[in-house]
C-alpha cells in the first residue's frame, strides 16, 4: 500500500505482517516456560532471558527455517490459508535453535516484503527500527544482516508517540512543518552494521524461504492443513 505521509508530497510504502511479534510471543508462551518463570522470580523481562538462547544458536539456526504464518500471510501473498512451519528439524537441533529460527523467520518475512518492493525501484540505504525488536541486541543484528544495510536505533523506540508529538507540534505552531519537527525530536542511539558473511548466509536462507512458500502453496498443502482442523 502507498499512503500519504504526514509530510505532504512524501508517501509511505506499507507491507503488513499478520503475525510478526505475535509469533515471537507465541514462542515465549509455548517454548520458554522456564524462562518466563525465571523472569517472574528475578524481575527480568522473559524476552531478555530468551536472548540467551539466540546467542547460543548460530546464524541460520543450524538449518531451521521458520515460516511465521501463524495467522495467515499478509503482504505480498495475502494468503489466509498459509500456515506456520518449522522446516529442517533434526535431532541435532535444540530449543535455542527453534527460538532463534522464529526471530529469523519474522525477519525473513520482512525481507520478502522488501524484495517485492524493490521491483518498483525501492532501494534501502539504511533502516531505522522501532518497537519491541529494538530492545534485543540479537534481533537488531539479525535485521541488519537480513537486509544488508546499517540499522539505526531510535532513542525513543515508540515512533508512534514521537510522530504524534511532531504532528501536534506542527498544529500548535511550534514547528513550521513535519521535517523541522523530525529534525528537532528524532534522535538515534547507535548504528548497527551488517556482518558481510551473515548477509550472504541470510540471502541463501531467503532463497529457501521463498522455495518453501512456493512448494507449499503451489501443491495446495496449506489448504490440506486447513482440512485437518
């Protein structure tokens, strides 16, 4: 979708992930009961404890590819019958590998959106990330490596609040326009650079991800899953 931004003349390209962070919350609830209990006992955020697993598993989760379609797929497929899948599981895999693969799968879906947008001439030089993913150093690095561009972490991760404040500032006459408000209020803490060898590996994994979706969809396996409910 191409929608008008608050800065007239500029537009947003929007791709919707139906599962995204909810998939990682599902992984927390179903795969990380011990980590949740430990978090309650120590006062730590369970997601911080889960980062321990992400660090234990290598880039690519030892060959597991997670399809994050726990509630169907949004852009670019718009397929309500798509299903979540752990592909490539063996006895050699651990819970750490499964948890990391969920995080990587969510990023793979984002990359798929970007690769589709690139057909319209879009080219990213850097990314600013917002929301819950910014709290995890591991996730920030995964996103940088997945997209192959530097990632900038916002000082205030909730960009919606900052954006609303900027627009209010324009309306109240504090700023002449949105650009002036952004320059005044948006600040960054750090830049995360992609690791070249990780970028190459994720490009290879992305090819597998695309082939998995095509194989499952073209052979009507998703609709067969639906009949098993």
